[in-house]
C-alpha cells in the first residue's frame, strides 16, 4: 500500500500528541521535583514537534516526496504503529505511586522515543525534498536527544533509589 503525506502526518501528529499527553500526566502525578520538571519539559517539546510536523507537511501536502512506495517504511509503520506507542495515561500510571511504576513509565518513554527516532530516520532517508529532509534530520536528532535524556534520568533515578 502506498504511503501518503496525509497518513505520515497523522502518524507523526498522533505520536507527538500521545507523547505530550503521557508526559503531562506523569508530571501531574509524580512528587519528585526533578521528575516533575523533566516531564513538563518533555511535554512542551512534544507539543513543539507537533507544530513542526504540521508546518512541514502542510507546505507539501500533495507533493511526491520519495516515500510513497518505500516497503521498509511501510513495514515499519505496520509493525510499530498497529497499537499505541504511548499507552493511555490511566493504563500506564496505575503503578506510578511505587518506584516500580516510575521505572515502567521511564521504560515506556525510552521505547517510544526510540521508535519515534527510527521512524523519523526512515522518513528522512526516503525523502527526496531537501527542505523536508533537513527538517526530518533535525527532528530525528531531537528524538535522539529525548532518548538520551530519558536514559540519563532513568540511570540517575535508579542510582538514587538503590
């Protein structure tokens, strides 16, 4: 099945909105000021990414950008986006009062940021529009930074709770 810019925009927006919702809900529940501040920052950055995607795809809505017939990208989308990457806030946050719940939430965030980065990399690699390719490269790097931030926070959190 061919990929459309509209489908990719929908996936990208959903990914960023779900991330924003997930981090916002985490920030409301945790008591630790470091975790609360971190989750608020991540929510703001996810909201910014959503705006970037709308601008990016809005300018090239019907253009052929190179990914329309990419089987690797289609396979990745079919594999990774059949279910939500970020679970519903209630589902993910049930265990949060415990340390184990925080670990679970950070693990979810790590996996989601990894998948988002991989998705944007595949988009960038298959795109033939230099403007969009450049923006996707930036977004891929931002997702890699998010992944590193979450990994670092998890490591610090694990060390603080041992």
